[in-house]
């Protein structure tokens, strides 16, 4: 039986968890690791995007807890592989970490050859977990997923679904829609989520699915309309958008999750301390929690390293089945 990671698990025990993790760290290892040397969070995408903003918030929260610099280092390219490969081949000393998301799983599932082994990166902590928001042009007569299903069946070619690239979160949502609604869906790959949004507004494609932070402004201004939240719980920041589960399509479930990873071989005590620093930093910063919720993330800490590992195993199995059943490729 696969264990399902619940991103809404209450975090009442994190303080005790952090205390235990700190006590478990041998004095010698602690003295060696927390030496004032900056910790580098490598983000495998460009500066300025939603992921970059989130990474800098995470770095600040951790820095306050560890009382030493935590900096974000952007290393974009190859769909996140360049930055991930850099961290995988960095010294396993706790000073070089990776901020990654769905691409960590998708790349391994879709690429026949990778420059590093999946096991070269060790899960440390879940950081954020916004669902995806399926959006459409407001001039469309489609109001919900049932309407979309009917509409798609009346068109010989079905519907066009924009994504931020082959293997992206949106690409998976497109395949989930195709399967759940039983209608033809053509994925149209763009270079970014912003290009996808522009294409919907301009009428070049029917719909897309993006992180809340990328579309909330357009939804509130009326330039997009939300069809569904790809989860079973509505977002506080978009309370009027129904979930896929509410609309009867429980298999359409996807998150733009993020997490911290470290090179294989990093001492377990250091991994525990990193996880504890993020958990404690998140819980201590009401402003950060508020910003995460405003950006469409569920308000929660990460839980334990074991829970994050279980989530990744479960998600790999779930998404792997979608890849196999739909014959997804990077083309």
C-alpha cells in the first residue's frame, strides 16, 4: 500500500522534532558544519520567476534559524537538469543544496539518459505545495469540467492545452484531463507559463494549468477564468474556484510542489538539521506563512524527512503510470 503524503498535516510537533534533531547532531559535526560558511541553495531556473521568489523566502527563513548566510544560486538550463547535476556532483557537506520540484521526478521518468543518477540527490524537506489551477479564456462558454467534457466531444480535434514545456506540471495535467474526461487533448508546449497565459488570453489555445501565483492576478482582473483547482481542497486565495474532486474528477490531482535535496553522502545529522531549520523557520515566520497562502500554497511545514521520501516514492509511482499509459514523451 502506497503512503499518501498529506501536505495539510498539522505541524504541532515540529518544535519537538527540531529540538530532537538539534540534540541528535554531535557537537563535533555541528561545530564543523555550522562554521559560518554560506549555505548555497541552487535553484535550477532563472532569477525573477515565482520559483526564485519562493527560494529566496526559504533561504531567509533558514538563515534566521541557522544564524549564518543562506544564499540562492540560480543555475538554469535543460529543464532544471543543469542545476540539479551541479548539486549532485557537489561535495556532500551540507553547504550546497538543491531546490527542486516536479521536474525532479519527471526528468527521470521521461529522459532515457541523465547526467546523474536519481539516487545522487537525497530528499531533505518539503517546502511548498500549491496545486495547479486550470484556466480558460473568460469569453469561453465553458464554466466547469463537465462543460469542457461536452465541448471537447463536439470538436473533431478535441481541445488544445498549453504547457510550460514537455514534461512540465501542465503537461501531466493535460494527460490527466485526457484520461479522466475521455476526450482528445493536444498538448501545446511553450517555453514558459507566461507564454502559455498569453496564448490563452490571445485565443491561440483553449486552456492550460499553472501555479496559483502565476494566474491569480489574471483571474482577479477578469482576463482568465478558473475552471478547477487540481486537488480536493479549495484555496484560500481562490475560494470561488471549485476543485477537480468536487467536480467528480478525483484522478486529476497535481501539485507544483517544491523541496530541498542534498548530495548523496551528506551526513544524516546534517540533513536533519537542515530540515529542522526550514520547519522551525516556517513556523516562526507568520509573514512567510501568510505570503505562501496568498500565493496559493497550503499553510503547512514539511513534516519529517521520512514523510517527504514517502511522498516522492508515491508520486513517482503515480506519475510513472501516467507516463506509461499516455505514452508521454519530451517531443
